[in-house]
C-alpha cells in the first residue's frame, strides 16, 4: 500500500503497556508461541555453531523471522488459530520474501560496516595484545575489547531504530526500503521514551532471571537441575518477548492500514 503513514507519539508508560499486551496475546495461544520460541532458538543455536556462514545467515534472516513473528501475533490478535502449516504462509505473498531478503542484506551490510567502524580505531591496540608468539593475555584482551564494544553498541542503537519497524513496513505496507527505514527511524525517535522503558524492563527481567539462577547455583543447586529450570524459563520469556513486538506496531502505526498477508 502507498497510503501515507503517521507514527503516533506515545507516553513513556506505553513501554510497560506493550509488555502487558504481549502477555495477554501469549495467553490466547501459548503453545503456538512456545513452539515458535523453541523453533527460533534451535535455528539460532545451529547458526551459532557454524563459523562465519551461520552467523551471517542469522543476521540476513532476522527481518524475515521478525515478520513471521508479527504475522503470527496478528493471527493471535484476530482469533485465528495457528496451525503448523501457517507459519510460513506469509512468505507466499508475491514479492514479500524478496523484499525481506533485500532488507536482510541491508541489515547485514550495515551491521558489518558498524563492526568495521568500531574495530578500526582500536585495531593496533588489539593486535598488540594478540601476541602469536606466546599465550594471549585474556585480561588485557578483554580491556582492549571494551572500546570497540562500546562504539559498536552506540552504532547498534542507530541500527535498531532504522530496522525496528522495517519488516512490518516492507511486508505489510509494501514500502520501498529507503522509505521504510525513514519511517522506522522517525517512529522510534518520536517514541524514544517508551522504547527506553520497554528495553529497560526486558533487560531487568533477563538480568533478574540470571541473578535468580546464579543465586540458586550459589545455594548449592545442581548444574543439571539448573539447566532443566533455565531452559523452560528462557523459552517462556522469549515467547513473551516475541508477543510484545506486535503491540508496538499496532499502537505506533495503524494496523488497519496494513495489507493482508
């Protein structure tokens, strides 16, 4: 669709509202989203095991997986029961897969440039630490990596704003890539405060769970039991996170303007 879009400006409390709406969405069909959480986690773990190519494929396919997640959440919101064959159904729409892969290539290219820009200023100090003649000093290496990681983190904030809404804007509104990136950036800037609240809340949840598990480990709980406990927690929290993506879109952009996919 070519209908002009208008990004709403929401109060900071919308960040918590997105999470609450995501929880309500999850409760409609929990098994469907738990399945998707397990499937995507499996795909991510497999990709992480394959050097270079696996990580590259993960970055390339991130917009596509995000769009599939949003489509599933829209079905949940509309009361449509998610069946196994429906997960890839949105990719059958002509032009959607190609547009999302093009978006993935743009995301991959921008991520590579951001990593390159973050590493180059600190390259000499990192090479000094990586002495191939002897055992690397891992403490010194960790210190040398702080600068590149900090710079990349700043670049990643910009990348996140550029690509946050682009899967929906490309897949549902059929916007050209540049226009979708522009709308996403504007929408994120207008709603920077609720986004900060949203991200901070999820960070607190994840770090809180890690702290809980570390505390149980310190109390003497066995490693095997901790693994059995952490796995379902990760799956459930990830499913809730996925469900919270859709309310962000529906409250910032009017869902009724999206093409049916």
